[in-house]
């Protein structure tokens, strides 16, 4: 899905995304990434929701977003709720979406100047 109609040219605005890759205006990724609203995109070394750790969730919470979008590929897959405790304690919203929906939601929230962070799991082999 091409999201290039987005008016903003912020470097972290997503041009298109699917289960196998994520495209920005300046670069494309075929591995899982953290996409913050205010910093550089950061690769992560796993592809599966079951590999999420409380250590990574704490790292995301320290970035102090208003909401975290977990993009789980082609299909929605929920993580173990036990690892989400740091988000509850910090009053950070959490949404689980497929990659295309997460890309659209991320761009909309960015256009509203919201503090949004997306953890996009890329399932490219």
C-alpha cells in the first residue's frame, strides 16, 4: 500500500509498508525496526511477537511516547500481557495492528504532532 500522498516530508513518515518491508522517502528496511516520532529509525533483531522482551518494552517506555503501535506483519498477533506492565505504569497507550494499518495510523498521529512510536516487525526471510 502506497502512502505517498502524505503531505509531510518528515524523515520518519512511512511511504509504504507490508509484512516484508517498510519504505520511507529516504530509505527502505527489510528487517524489524523501531520508528520514533523524534529520532532516527533503529533496527531490531527479531521478527516474531513471541520474541518481545520486557527489556525492550522498558526501552520503548523510556522514550516517553504517548502511544506505541506494535505492527505484527500481515496478521495481528498479541504479545504476552505480562511484558506490558511498564507501559501501564507509565500510562502509555498500546495498539496492535498489522503493518499496513500501523503505517497509516503512525502517519496520521505524526501529522497531529503526537508522540508516537511504532515497533514494526518485518517478516522478510
